[in-house]
C-alpha cells in the first residue's frame, strides 16, 4: 500500500522522476507489445478484446512487434491507424528467432518506448503479450526506468513458451510496477484481457505482492478507499504456468466504522472474494471482481490453500476509476474552514456565479450538481436564474434533510425548478445513491419540463408532450412529489398520457417502490426492479423511471392526492438520450415546403454534390445514408458516381416502395452499387428496422464488393474472397433491385415481388467452407436486404451464388462483405511522391530487352527513394533493394536472364503473382503507394487475380505491365492486363525489342499522378459516355489509352476521345495507321472545369475489347483515386 503519513524532502533520486504528468489525469498512452512468435489470430483477438473493453479512452496508441531482429514502434492518435499498423505487422515466421535458446528482446522494446519522442510516456500503461521468455534475470534497471515514468506494466505470458529461460522475469517486472502478470494459454489471451485493468479502472489505490505456500491466512495491509464507489479487485493466484497445486483463496475485508442513517448508528461493511480452480478456467492465473467499498478503513486478510509447499508470489491489486488524488479528494469538507454560525447562509449563489465567469472550461449547456447542507439566506433567485438560463445550463440540487444553517430551504429547489433541473431532498448518507439517478449519463437532454402547484386532491391538465419525430425511444421520467421533508402529506400520484397511437400511465402509490426502472409501451408496463419502499416515515421526495413513447402528440394529465391543503411544488421532467434542439427534429418533413407535383424528380443529386462542396466537415471516406421517398428523374449517374468515388465515400440508400414522385426508381440503387454501398427498397414504416442492419457502425469497412446480373435460375461464379484477417465479418446482400407495391399492404413484411424464390451464397476452401441460404418464405424483415455475420479464416475462398427466380427479368444483386477493421495501408498519403519503384523482368526475355528497358527508365527517373529489382520466371526469386540507382544498375547487370535458371517447359506459368506478394511482404523498402513495372514474357496460368489485386490495392500501389506478343509459356494472356486495369495501371502489348518505348511513355516520372481512371468494354462501332473529369487545377495532363487488350492488332480502326465544357473542349484522335503496340499517350492542356467525356470508337467484328483510359497530372490529388474495375 503506497500511502505515507508525512511529507518528506525530495532526495536527489526523487528529482530523476518524470514530472510531465500527474496522478489526477487519465493515462495518455498505451503500448501494445506482442511477440513475433505468437499466432496472428492471438494478436488480433487480444487487440480486439482490448478495444471492446473501452480502449478508445487513450490519447496515444503505440504498437510494437518484438522478438524480431528489428524492433519498430509505431504511434498514432487514433485506433483505426493503430489497427492497420498491427494488421500490417502481424507475426511473421520468416522474421522470428530461429533458436529457442535465444531470449526475448522485450526489454529492448520497452526501453525504446521510453526513449521515443512522439508519444508521452509519463503515467503510461504497457501491455505485453509474451510468447518467448527473456534470458535476463536482473530486472532492476528496467523496473527503475518504468517507475521513473510512473508507468504500469501488465504482461500475459504464454503457458507454452517458444524460447528463453527466465519464465518469472516479466511477472516480477509487473509486480514491481503495480501491474499484473498472468500465465495464459495462447487461445485464451482474448478472454484473459477482460481481467486486466486497462480501461476506465486504471488508477491503482492498493497494491501488494505476497508470498504464500501450503495453507494458511495472511494479514495484509489495511485498505483506505479514497472515496465510496465501485473498485476493481485483481488477483493473480500463481506466478508460473498454471498447475493443479492451486486449491482456493478467499480475500476478506471488514470495516466497522461505516455511519448509517443517523450519526449515532454505525454498521459493519464486510465482504469477500473467493475463487476455486473452476472459477478461473478461461483466464489463466488472473481473476478480478467489481466491488463497492463504502467504508474508510478496511482490514484485509487472505485465506489460501495450495497443495505442496512451493512458494507462490501473489499479486493483489485494487484499481479505481477515480484517482485517489483528484481535486475532490484534496478538498474534502473541513469543519475548521467552514462557517461557525448556523445563522450564516450558504454562499452557493456566489459559487455558481463564479463558475459562469471562469475562463478555463466552457459553460454553455453545462450541468451543475449542488450538494447542499447549508441553506442560502437569499429568497430572491431571479438574478441567479437569469444567469443560468442565459448560458442554457441546468442546475440539479440534493438538499440535506438536516441542514447546518441558513434560512431558505426552498431557494435552491426553486432554482432547479426554473432551470429544468431537479431538486431532491435526502438524508446525507444517501446522497451518493441519488446522484446515480440524475440525468447526467444516458439521458442528458431535457425534452419536457413543467413545475406545477398542487394541494389536496384533484386532477391537473399538463402541457402536451410532443415526441417530435421519435427523438428517442426510451426516456427518463423524473418527478419530485414534495418540495419539503418529511413526506408528511403525499398519498399517491397518477401521471397519464393519451394519444391516437396509444395511452398509458405511471403511478406512484405511497406503498410502492421508491425507485423503479419501468419499460413502457402503450398498454404494456413491465416492472423490472424495486429498490426501496415508501413508508410512513420515509424522507425521500423523488421518483425516476424509464419509459417508451411513440412518435405522437401526448395529452398529459396528473391525478394527485395529498392530505391537507399545503401547496406542493411538483417537478416533472422527461429527459432524452438525444438533443431535442438538434438539427433533425427541427427540420422534419413539412408537406408545405415540398414539391407539389409528382412529375418533379428528387433533388438528391444536388444535395449529395452540395455535401462534397461543404467547407465544414471532412468528406473523404464519408458515409452517406439517403432515405428516398421521391425518385430522381436522372438516369445518368456517371458524374455523381465519379464525385463520390473521388472522395472514397460510400452511399447507402433506402428507397420507399410507395414513391411520391420521380421517374427513375433504380437510379440511386445504381449509385449505391457503384460506390460499394447498399440499395434497399422498403415500406416507409419499416425504414428504421433496416438502418440498424446497415454497415454504418461496427462493420463499416468494405472488403469485398461485387454487383452481378442474374435472371431465371442458375449459378454464378463470383470473385474470390481473401480476408485480410481471421475474424467475424458482415455479409450483406440485396436480392432484388426493385419492388412491387401491393396496394399499400405489406406482403409477408417484405418488399420484393413474388419472382424471387431462393439464393445460396457459397464459399469454398479445402480447409473451410460454408454457405448462407434463404428463400421467399424466409425473406427477412428488411425489404430486399439480408445481413448476416460470418466468421472467415485467413484463406482464399472461391465464391459462388446459386439463384432461382420465376421469370427472366434481369436482377442486379449487390453482394458485399464488411469488416470491423480497416486494413488498408496508412503509412503514406496520396500527396507524396511514391517512395519505392519495383522493376520486375522475366528470365525468358533477352538481356538486351531488359537492359534497354532499365536504361530508359534510369536515364529519366528522379524522386524515388528506393529501387527494387527482381528476375521472375526463374527458380531463384531473389529480390534486391537499393537507395542508390547506380547500385541497381550493378544488381540488374549481375542478374540478367539466364536460360539455365528458367522454366524448361512452356506449360509452366509465370510466377509473377508470387513475386508481387513477396514484394509487399518485404521489410526493407516501404511499399505504400509504390509503382511496379513488370516486363512479361511468360504468361501466368492463373485466371483469378482477385487476391493479388486486393493486396496491391490495400497498399495504394499501381502495377504497369508490358506483355510480349510472343510468349515463352503460360496460358492466360489477359491476366496481368486485368491486374493493371484494376490497380489504375496500364497494360501495354509490345514486341520485345520495343519494350523500352513502353517504359518511356509509362507514367513513372514527371506527370505520374493518376487523376482519372476508367476501364470500359466496347465492341463494333459506337459512342460511350464516360465518367466526367474535373481537374483540380488548370494544367497540362497526360492521357494514356490502351486500345486493344490482345495482339495482333486485328480489329482496331480508330477512336476519338472528346471532352466538352462550354469554356473549353477538345479531342484526342487516333487511328490504325499510327499504331505500334497497343498503347498511346498524348499531352493535353485542361482547365479547372467539369468536362463531359465521351469516346467514339470503331472496331471490326463484335469481339469485346477492354480499354484502359487514364489521365495523369504533375499535381497529386488530395485523396487516393478510386480504383477502376
């Protein structure tokens, strides 16, 4: 127990302690450190467990993977970036120590944390996930370092270590820094983290480590709670890997000095925390318990039973969610400093005025709680009330039934009445119980407030309560039924409400519960709990309940019964979890302000555009939810989709099955489809049911998105799904893109028409398979939308969809998978010059082709920090990185194509996929935002490129490829062209001797930032309307186009790319006579205006051609350009 009885002078050692924090503030930084020897699942499960426990309270988050040659700590101020960093630095068997005799380098990681210059370390919390034990036995230096920064270290040590010799070292460090050390099986790390005080309960107020053996009882230091509240008790019952020697322990506490109802009556507060082996099956050697302490001085004893006589070092801690040295504790009542005469009134008025004149904390809309023992002498409250109201503040007061002085017992009750607060009168020892029920937490917003005078018996008509637009569903109703004590006249109350939607009432009979939590729906009341009973000598004037009101205008009346004719000032309040003054309730639909003609289409396009042009809130990565009653008249969504995509936003829409106007029911469904959102059709009354299943919270990150067309019955092969991590995901499907209206009657509580019969989505991997199946009888209560949770492993899943519809009408189905973790690389941003360039070339090419291509690049390349090179299609895949381009010249010259090291059979496909994956797993050069050029002689055999595309996209990289028309092997000529298409790159086809020309024209330097990207399908002759282009500045840009996706050039005739704006227009025309290869570029001067883009094209035959159209700028976008599918 760290409490001292007297102050001491600072010694020289004391001056070495970190003074940049104090014990009154919440820890700013947490370090999450995990061994590289653990499994990825263990690390991620534990991190997620930490987050669900409230990990967001911290200001800084550090993460580090140790037990690797290189220990790299990353710091962020938000959870999302930290999660991404952890995902990108999961345990990697290739980087671990290969010998079990090597000890953990966790000491180095901790020391590095304390020497960082980014995040504050004073008062920090450290969580270690330990798989490999350290070899150090001496902890003194490390403990001294941790203590000097007032930090606390917690450790979970694996019960199955991968190496190291000192199993108890880190347990000892945690013991000496007021932390906890548990030994846990790896698969239980996630459950065990629930037993650590890492969130909320972070302040140690009692800490002792005791040694026990055999059986007996230990007298422990007394516990002095700093305040009466709930605490967290934590105990580790073994200091080694759990064995069967532990039988039981029983921690006991007693305080005989707790004062109760009056100052002469005392009672004993006691309790215990008893644990046996069956109570700790899932938490290793640690356990905990929430426990309120109301006393001031507890004697503590520990009973224990172990088989055998081995010594056990047990950690016993008590943590508070209040700091023991908070201002309140430093300024507790002191009779020597109080008013000595009962005739002196309280100075509470002065205190409140001083609060509103402070210059530190904002006062507008504040809540004030006053604990009043001495009444004020002022009767005139008008000035104080005016001041409180001016700042939109609310005053609540709990007034003592036994005042110490003052003459006006009702003054502060009246102040509370006139500021929408509550005035309670209580015995002193119950103040803490009443404070809990005030509207400070879940329901802080007053939505109804009236104070009325009653006397005798009768009925009062109260102001109506209008629940505007379902501000909330549950409300807190609070009533004070007497403005004085004792409760000498109250008999009963009955608050009644009526509306067309239903009626109800709330009774307070004299012999009913003092406090009740009631869940209310019209005509249904369920009494959930009782706390106390109002009896003849009861001293309380207050009741509170939770009620449920519908969206309606309620007439409110009060029946009351008091003995005598004394006037009672009765406070009635209703509090909401949402602000009645918020924007939505004050801007609810108004028919007088709407369009009066059903032929007028919705202006939703204008609204979405206005959102993206706002200057208040950031729009990048935003989520948009549209509730659509009126369809738009626009059929062309290209411009709006381009705008949404450019900001990486996602649009979801719920479209009414009973529209009020407009002509295009599928337009917004299409917008949702093209922005990775969901498009629902539903009856208006059920909109709220669908919102709760939307991927707006919990699982907001799309990791898989495809929209397919089906008709009749059949099976569709979908893109593969490769989860970034093993975890739960949300699978969302819309199984119809339209609705049928059944005369206003909801059919089977669903919108879809009767053409839908059934769907089965299947995922297949040799190690794990499953399916989600549903039919027309099982249609969910969310219109045409189904959302389910699915647990997927870190595997490559083949995805197929079986479907069955009665007719041949085409259905556009949206299939999405959403994750709770953002897995994209955040280590770079789009405004930076790419750091790394990878040059990958086939071993089947000639040395001249490779060298000419590299020399072409190296003679112009500037700006890259790292250069990687690798020879593919060889048995030895050796990737090298350099920061000096001259070193790369030597590396390539020493690794030119060698037929003896290549594949000897043309049926063998290129290993280019493996090479790209290896690049992204390298630990030398940064990969975020990188540029990759592949010189391809041998085609891959893979058709499905979804996994490799997902990896490239997650790192914001771009792949450009030059394909040889005379391949040396492999079966899939279009696979890498498709990869380049889906990563905003270019796929050129050139004869080997002209590869260098492709390098010259590729966007690798200078004008190399993609600002426009689309891949389209054409056949025959015609015109295509493309996505609009809006340059961020007026400047020269490079247009790049591939006009055939195969060789030879046997069908292309010509194209004409046109851009039109009233202020500036132009075209880029190209025909067969100018062609060499399949790739062409041109520099064009664009203005900062919105261009409509169209393509005129002419090909022989009807074969489908996939054309890549890109525009590059010397100035990068502020956001990542969306990838083109």
